[in-house]
């Protein structure tokens, strides 16, 4: 697939792979067990320009194309998808909407340090009672002079315990259609009344933190509203289109990592006096894993190119995410199967990889919601 990449994209791939092998791999298993947030790794990724890959250079980012961004997330996730998602949230769900909707003052104050990795952002849309039906969120933001007062609870917030700023979606108007009454706010983590809950105990990607964020009479200056009043749902949906390319890339990277582990093990493990890779049953599994991973990668690059070309790309992003997340679940499951009993033990990375994979079918819109988006586009074409 490298023949499809430009010199710049190949350079990025090599650089991130070297970083992931040299500075991430050795701590993956320990962080999976402890759940410790990879603070040093994220700081280094910021220094290398990988926390604002797409953000234009004049706004503090690295100014690369979306294929480069996908490659960054893919290569990080090949080794550690927890690091991949932390970076993806900051890049796609924070820097991207700020690039598109922030005013000059907000760009200087927030986007520049976020894109440079000096600050970390969290995207707070989901609530205990609104997940797939995000437009029904209940958190409120009531205008009071030159400020808004926010009340509500956000659930499942990635980076929530480590972020310095939360992009919070709250209802500013209850009299209009649900999706039209929502606005977006930049809320500093230290704001009075913002309380971060305990870390959720997750199946996988354990060193990426996920918390509830409670807002009780949190007062934010009106200058912290991102975009116009009522524009919040649109901002959230555009952010998620961009985010889905990141999650799809995360799935492709993890799939690639699992395939490599399976190939390695199948060459080492001897049964019936032969390495198991000589059995056609194992070879056919490896062939399917390779084909599916490559096909998913093509869909990710296609979605990234569509985004760079301008115009809407929600169809391509949804297809890339749906397919790649389905692939990574299948591929990691087969990687465990190829390891036999060893694959069921924590001694081998494929056990963690299978646990890490599942969430790609759930967050940033479940697979059912991706199918809904794709079908709606097909039917309205
Ligand atoms: C580890 C992790 C990290 C996350 N990080 C973030 C984050 O940083 N920020 C954030 O805002 N959110 C985050 N989320 C939340 C995530 O986006 C939601 O969990 C997801 O959108 C699904 O919402 P839900 O969990 O409420 O499931 P529900 O919406 O309750 O869905 C339950 C099931 O019903 C299905 N379903 C729902 N509606 C329909 C329908 N109309 N048709 C068919 N099927 C349907 C779903 O597909 C699913 O299978 C995170 C979640 C996890 C697990």
C-alpha cells in the first residue's frame, strides 16, 4: 500500500513507527494493567507535532494533510490504541472544530496551545441518558449577563481527567427543534463547579482515561462560546465526521498490529512437527486478515482524501469507520485463535488487542449509527 503514499506521507509513517516502537511499545502492557495515563508520551507527541497534525501552521499546528493524520493515528495504534485515541480526540474533536469555528481570540488562546500539544482537550457530548440520540442532551447553558451558567452531567469523556479544556455541548434554547437549541462552550478544567468523576474501569484502551464530568453552576464567559448560539449540534456532528477518520485509522493500526503478532506466532509455534503457519487453515486466516486490513486502510485513505478535497465526507468517514471497526474485531479475534491457549493469556499482546478492538464499534457513533448515516446518504442520492 506504500505505493499509494507521497514522500511526505511515507516520512510521517516512518517517523511515527520509529517513535511508537522506541518510546511506546515497552510500556503498553504495564499501562494496560495499571490504567496509568501516558502523560510523557503525549507530551512528546505534542513536541513532534502530532497533536495538531491537520491544523494549519499559522494556527499552531503541523499543517499536514488528512492522510498524514490517519497515518499518525494508525501507526500509534498499531502499538497502542489507547495513545491513538487520546491523540485522535485532541486532533479531530478539538483542534478541528476550533479551526473551523473559533474566532481570532479563541484561536490564540486555545487552538494554538492545543495544536502544539501544550494543552489537551476533551469532547463532552454524551450524557447518561443521551448517547446515539445526542440531540436530546439535557445539559443546560443559561445566559446571565456576559456569561453562561452550565448545569448537567456528561458521561464517558475521553481525556476528561487529564484535559485542561472541555468542549461542552449544552442546550441554550428549549423552544426550538432539539438539534437547533444546542451550543458549544470551551470550559476550562479548573472552572468552579466542574467536577471530574472517578476513572471508568474499561474492557480495553485502559490507559486512555474515561470519566463522568459533572457541571454544577459552572459560569463561563460568553466569549467561551464556540460558534453561534444554536450551532452546537452542527459543530458536534462535523467534529465527529472528522473523528471517525481517526477511529477508523485507530482500527486499521490495531488490526495491523494483531496481524503481525499472529504471523510471528504462527512461524514459531510447532505442532505435528511443523510450524503452524504451514497449515492451510492458519494460512487462510492470515490471508483474510491481511486482505481485510488492507481494504479497511484503503477506505480510511479514501475518506481522508475526500476530506482534503473539500465538501462533505460524512459518507466516506462513516463507511471507513464501520468497515475498519468490524475488521479489527474480526482480525483480533482470529489473532487470538491462531495463538491457541496462549492467546487467552495476558502474556501475549493479542489478548489485550482483542479487548482494545471492541470499542471502535461503539464510540464516535456505534456501527448501527454509521449504517444509518450511509443508508440515509444512499437513499437521498
Ligand atoms: C471508551 C469510551 C470513550 C468514549 N469517549 C467519549 C468522548 O470522549 N466524548 C463523548 O461525548 N462520548 C464518548 N463516548 C460515548 C460514546 O460515543 C457512546 O457510548 C456511543 O455514542 C453510544 O451511546 P450509548 O453508549 O448511550 O449507547 P445507546 O445510544 O444507548 O445505544 C445502545 C445500543 O442501541 C443501538 N441504537 C441506539 N439507537 C439506535 C437506532 N436509532 N437504531 C438502531 N440502533 C440503535 C446502539 O447502536 C447500541 O447498539 C465514549 C464511549 C466509550 C465506551
